[in-house]
C-alpha cells in the first residue's frame, strides 16, 4: 500500500495488525484516495482481502502528514 500511496501522492500511514488485518489512514485528493482504496480492495498479489471498512479518523491520529509512512505492527 505504501508504494501505491506514494505513487498516487497521498499522505498518511499503514500498518499491519497482530490479528492479520491492515490499518491505514489515507489523506489526499479525493480521486487519489479513491484509487488507493480501489487498489486496497484487491491488495498486492499475495494478499487475501475479505473486507475493506472505512471509518472516521480517531482523534489520536489527527495531525498533518507529509508523506505516506509505514508504521510498526500494532
């Protein structure tokens, strides 16, 4: 996801979760965000995507992001 997000010029972060899911915050132009989400619905070649959920940003993550970061597993 990080590679795709950087390619499309969005900011935010992505991290794996211990339960096997992936969590991300994506910010940018609406069309670029939509393209990252479309990619995420398929995932990379070795991934299995069962569901993609969108939710409001938790207050703890509310800040400006300059790039798209890969965070440690949570």
